[in-house]
C-alpha cells in the first residue's frame, strides 16, 4: 500500500481551494502546496522590479533568479521570496489584478510547473491550482475539481477580507472573480479545465468542514483504507 498519495485540487478563483487543501493536508499529515501563491510571488517580484507583466521573457528570467519557498507557519503557510516573507503582500489588489496575465505566459508556466513537480516529489501531497490535475500532476491518485457560484465565491472572499481587516466591495469582488475566471479559462496555455478523471464538487451549499471531510474520505478510499 502506498504511504501517501498525490491529491490535485483545481477550480476557479475564490472557490475555497486553498482553505480546503490546507485543512485536508493537515488532517492527512500531508504537505500542502499552494501553486497560486507561487504565481502571486512572481507577480509581486515583477511589480517591484518594474518588469512589464506582458514581457514573458523577462518574467521567466526573473523566475530563474527567484527562490520561492512555501513553509508552514502559525497562520497556515508562509511564502518566502529569496528569503523575504511576502505572505501578506502577495494578496494585495495590485498583485491579484496582475497575476492572471503573468500566469498566462507559456515560458513562465513551463518553469513554474517544473518547480511544482519538484516540490511534489515526496509521498503525501495536496496541491491546489488551475492545472494540477491536467498538467502538473496528471498521475495524481485523487483529482478534485471544485467550484461554487460567483455570488458565493464573492461572499466568501468578502468575509475572508473582513477577517483580515481589508475593506472590499461585494460587487467589485464579483466583477474581479468573473474576470479572472474568464482570463484563466480562455488562456492558450494550460487553461483552467476539469481533468477527465477529476471528481466534480459544487461547494456552493457545503461548509468547509464538509468539503474537507469528503476529500479525506475519497483519499482514504484511494489508499484502500
Ligand atoms: O489561486 P489563486 O487565486 O491564488 O491564483 C492566482 C492566479 O494564478 C490565478 O488567477 C491563476 C493563476 N494560477 C494558474 O494559472 N495556475 C495555477 N496552478 C495556480 C494559479
């Protein structure tokens, strides 16, 4: 019996993937890898360095020179860029508005996917993103495609912002989420789509706990427990 499995969680923006993936990893004693945080870390670095988000070649070079580390912290997971803690900064509205453009460059994705695969080269991993089941870990034993209505996702993000002391408008969040859905689904390279062998979960009327429980149940099924 395998010691641990690879779990791929994909879905549109603000579907609760990170929260669920983190909780699932905790419960199973697995490593959690937030691939969106990696694209956000590169975007943050590019904005700081004054690199244009349409310039794929320079973004790729920046990524070559950038070490992105995801480490466990008291609040879940800390993101370090060349040793500097940018956990909060990568959630800013500037980074959120630019990240889909950065993530659409083929040369950026190629290198990022290599980095992500290297991180998953151990037993027991929960990875969340947009292309994990289709591209990064096509051999994952469990693939989940998670979504919720745009209204529900905006409400969740609004509540999350409130808890972090960030002011936001529900209508604007809805617009931003719809726009990121469009950009992530329509891009040429590895667009957001459900892997053929992924389990579809509509979490609109499910609690975080219910979704995490369902994924743990599916994982145990895969492990033959
Ligand atoms: O999950 P998130 O909102 O933090 O992701 C930020 C952006 O990164 C999202 O708009 C699309 C992109 N992304 C991607 O293209 N592929 C991934 N595996 C993860 C995120």
